[in-house]
């Protein structure tokens, strides 16, 4: 008899999570590792990845491989996929979570360098990683790709416009890749709204305080995204691909 637990079991699978050393990425790493997956934790800072890897191995028993990777650089994206295959011999799940949303005073202050860097990290990297991963998955046992975007890509704010534009591209990327690599590879996107992360500390109410702009009256917690990521990574979502899923507490206005 097939059970929910068996459908969500990732034992024997290998998952790569970019931006996996903290925040939403770290919560997703934990959820996948608790379900039995071996995980590759990637971010720019190797020491942060190494610390997270030790924590994951201690708390879950799954293997964790730390890799330094700047996803805005094409060659480092290629290296991440290659290192994963060299270390574990397979790749079943890719979570494109790494991102950046730089601050600026007004739209006229945005430099070409800031604009290009924002698109490199938020769109170019996910494109290259997804294509490389999906090509491998399609030639082998299949797999799942999860792109972490933002609800702001649907209702863009002037104070996050380059970021929102890049993440809107990720939405298109999700749908296009789902078509290109079906039926063996599923590709879906999670669009978080206001979550309690290091990035949100500069503008968000503190944990426990009411967030009046959110219908649920609070900010999201990173660990609330872990179960959804696990669902999309596993056979439990075997008929779900090309989906764009908002997780924003019901926000329908600009934040």
C-alpha cells in the first residue's frame, strides 16, 4: 500500500540547494535531508556551507556536501553540477534558491552593474543550473527542479523592480523548462511572500509582531516552506509540473 510517508521518502536521492546555508534555503535543505536525501549545500561562502553540512549530518544522518558557488557565474554553475555528480554519482533534485535583492534610493540610482548583477544571480544562474541538471536527469532516472521566486514577480514594487523583473523571468523559465524536459523531469516554482529572513530584517516587523499588510497578520517562517519543497521534490507531486505556487500569507498588494 502506498502511503503519504512513502511518497515523500527521498532515501537514495541527491538534492542540490543553492543559497542553502541560511534562511529559506537552509530550511529546504533540512526538510529534504530529514526525508532521506543526501544534499549538496551551495552558496558563495564555503565556511557557511561547511557549518550547515555538519549540522545536517548530525541532525538527520543524511550526507551533506558543502560547495562554494557564485550562481551568477556560468562556469561556477557548471562546476556545481559536475562536483555533485563526481561526489554522489547522481542528481535527482535541484532547488534554485539563491538570490539577491539589492537596495537603492530610487529607480534612477540603479546602475548597469547593479542591474546586471541582479539578473545574473536571480535568472542567469537558475537558467544554466536548471538546463544542466535537467539534461542529466532526462538522460537518467528523471528528477525534479524547484525554482524559488517571489510573489513580488506577480505584483512588482518600485523598490524591488530589477529583482521582481528577474524573478518574473524565473516564472517563465519554470513553465518553459517543464515543457522542454517532460515527461521525465518536473519543474515547478515556489513564490514566497514576506518571510522572516536576514534580508527582511531591514523592513519587516519582528517575529511575534503583527504584520498588518498580510491577511494572516504575520510574516512567514522559513521552515514553513520546507514541507512544500519536499512535496514538489518527491513522488507525492508526480502529476505537478509547470506550477507557480504562491506562499505569501494571502498578500495581494505590493509589499
